[in-house]
C-alpha cells in the first residue's frame, strides 16, 4: 500500500492514523492512504513566502521559463511512471494523453511564451508610456510585478497531473510559489508528479509544496498578497468564496466549478455530411473520455428537431462500440469513474435528469460492477426542453448527456444560455452565418466557443480540450474565474502598478529604454558590438542626408510606386496632408537604413522586422534627414544570440520628427 506523503517546508511527511483510504477505481482494492491532521499548513505558507518567493524572484522571467522547460523535459522522460499509476484512477491510455501529456504540454507552452513574449527582466510592462506633461519630462507607465505571497491551488480529482501543472505553470513563471492541494481520491498520482519534478533539481526551495489530504486551516492564514484557485463543485466553491478571512483580507480567489456545457448542430449539417459525422464523433468522445469526468465535457446536445432521430441512431451506434471496463485490459476504451462515491453521485444526478428526459441509449459494462466504480454511457432525450428545468441545472459528472431539439437558431441560443454560464459551448456547422449568429447570441455566457467543420476538423483540438494559449473559465454557474490564456494567466499572480516619473527613471524601473530617457553616445558603431555588451540607451546619431527630387522620381520608377503624391505636384497640393510632391515613406526608411547600417561583417546577424512604424511629417525634396538609433530592449534567444530592439527616430533639418519605428535584429553574443 502506498503511503501518500505531503511535501512541507522541504520535507516529506507521511499520513497519520486518521488518514483516508484510496481505492483502485476498477477493482475496489485499497491501494493507498493519505492525510495528516497535524500538518503545519501555516508554516508551509510562511515557508513559501519567506523562502520560495525570494528564490523565484531572484530569477528573471527567462530563468523561470527555462525552469519550466526543464521540468517539462524531466516529466516527459518519466511519464510512463505516471501512466502506470494513473490506471488506478480509472483512466485509460487515451485518457493519459489528456491528463499527463496535456499537463506536460502546458508547461512547454508557458516556457515558450515566457521566453518569446516576456522580457529578460523582473517586471512586465503593460501598455505604453503615458505623457503627463507638455514636454514628456514626466509621465506614467503601467507594469506588473510579482505578488509577495503564495498561490494555494485546490484541485479536482479528475486531472491529478494537468490540473496541477496548468495552475503552477503561470504562477511559477510570475515568480509566485505554489502550494498544491489535490483531491484525495487521486492525490497519489499528484504526489508522484511532484516527486518527479523535485528530482529534476531546478526548483528553488519552497517554490512547490504539496498537501496530501485536508487543507486544514490554510485559509485562515492567507492575505492580500496570496491567491487561492479552486476547481470542483459549486457547493464547495461557495463555501470557500465566503470564507470570512478571504473576504476580510481581500484574498484573490478564482473558481472553476459546475458547467453544463452544450453543443449545437447547425441546421445545414444534414445526415451524411462531414459536419453531421463530426458531431457524432465529438459527442461520443466527450461522453467517454475520462468516463465523462471532465469539466468541459458535453452535457447538453442541441440539434434541429427534424434531425433528432438520425442523431439518436448515429450516437447509439457509435456509443455501442465503446467497451467499458478495467483500463489496463486490451480493447477497453472507457474506464470506471474515480470512486464508488462518485459512481453513486453520477447515478443520482442521472435519475434527476431522467425525471424530464427519456433514456434512449445505455451501454454495457465489461468490468466487475460489484467491485469497480463503473457507469455505462447514458444518452437521454428531452422532448420538451422549454418546460424542463433539471436538464438545464443538473450536471451528472460522468458519461451522461442529454439530447434536445430546437426549432430555429434563436431557440437554440436561448436553450444553450439556460445553462447559466459554462466553460465551453460549441457549434458544428459549415455555414459562416450560423457560426456568427450563434457566437453573438451565446458569447456572453461562455468562456470559450468552439466552432468546427470539414475545413478545420483535421487540426481542431476538440470541444473539451482547454488550450494553454486561450482562456479557461466561464461566467455564472461556471464560477466566473479565469485560468490559462497565455501570458494573461501569469498576470493573475502579479500586481498591476502605475509608476510615475521621468523617462529615465521609468527606464531604470522597467528595464526598457523609453523615448525621452538619457542616451549614451559611443565612438564604436553599435552594429560592431556584441549582444552582451549592448546597454540600454546606447545611441548612434547619423550624419544628415538631403533628399532630392531625383531621389523621389528614381525611387518611384524603380519600385513602381508612382502614387500621385510623389509624382504630381498639383495633385499633391490638393491633398490636405501634403504641401506638394513628397518623398515616399519607404524611401525615408530605406535612406535611414543607409545612414545607420555598418556594412562590415560584425555581431549583427539579421534584421527580423520592425514594429510601431509611424510617418509623422511629410519630407519634401530639399529636406535633410538624420537618424537616432537607440538600444531599446534586449532579449536572449539562444546561447549564441539574442534579439535587440532599437528605437529609430528620423528627424529633419529643423529637428522635427518625420518618422519613428522599432527595428528588430538578431545579434551574436
């Protein structure tokens, strides 16, 4: 028997005499026990704040991103161990792909986004400089800085690996230590995952701790610098959300809870069409993956009334081929639910649904129903969804879905929204007008709307697959919380701060040069300086170049850009923006590059693009241009090179800015 331990203040601590037994979902055999009444959760919180937080914040965003990648790589090497243990939770080999591989993939995504989208520094810039005076000598800048507390993640039983990793990835990237509290029924899998991550040797002390068993009085010791995230039932979420200590101290709390997710078959999807077949496939997958124990699974199925019978026949035929049994046995496609208690809960909720709907399909079970927590797939049909209430309010957290007909799209939209808010709704259609009408009708009630058809089905991720790039969460019944969503998720663990001062002061705070901040001129051309030697504010001021009428004409003929403002003086004068013939904007860019480029071989490897280009004032023949090229930002890309962002300001002979942009180059280290 496995004694599931907690990891507190750097030490593994075993269960006590009052621990809870954990049974194999397929056999009913007790395989583990977990829980300890005297676990020092207050000390764990303090350890996270005082040891884990400083250790993480000493690293910059890129250091922490590399740490996440190292964790993902180490887990990937050891995932077979997680597969083998996860069979005891009722998960099939295909289910492991959602939980184990999905969790590892989430780490990889946040590692990649951290390196590509976040600065090589300690604060995250939000938006641009806000000038608060006439000259720009004083202004404001929004930034995000890591909170100084801990993140307590209270997770559900259905995803013991992904559920943890999708929460700790953005928290650790933000620089906030995590305390993970998995559901006891599957905490033995989470414990193994934590052990594997700690064995990677890349996490600072106190960055990750584990509570196996009850959370104790942890909520009594949280404050405004801390965050609590919860995934589970609405009942538990209400209890946690209303905790007096969390309310008194304004502790950030987010919940992802009950969700009656729905899918709509478009009226264009006739039987035999790719969309009709896709609809049947998506529903079957969502009903049977993880035995329907997914917060994003399809609970309500809406189809045109005339297509109900062929849909029932198609779903029944496909569901009948699903073998339900011990996931370790060959040919089994759906395992049991996680426990006997969960089985009883699913059957109880299914009975409530049955009071308003007819069961039109119930599968068979190949496993031992006397010992295992097996539930056969159940498909219901609600003949009067307008009069029904239970089917729009009751979530059977298992392989149970209810089919209902709609008269038109307005009717379908109204039925979907009666769910009161969900994590995801989907529409399967090949008609763009249907997709637009559905999204505008249901978007406000759902965290994600998934559209699929014959064009996207080959690459589509699936109705029930939250992606780390996109928001996971939903309004109303779904909890009103938000997780994932790329770098936006990282910001949930940071404080948005408005910092005011001069451009030079704000440059020091943000680690990014701002226009108006101090510049540093050096004798050596900056294109001859390596990445590691380039400092913020280093500036090259070029010699002037006069633009002639011949230059404008030649550029027009050479490029084919003979727009009238460059070629016809009278026509240009009639244009309210120009005094007469003017130089092309791209001629100005080309001449600017000619002024600041160093032709000799050096550390600059490539020009990869430009951002935020603005043409500010026309340049007429006879004007001269000068360029100030300033190191604005630096970001490491590999061990060999990094990306340098240069601020280019082009001025004329009077000192007026005529163009401004940001140039990106790759520079050798």
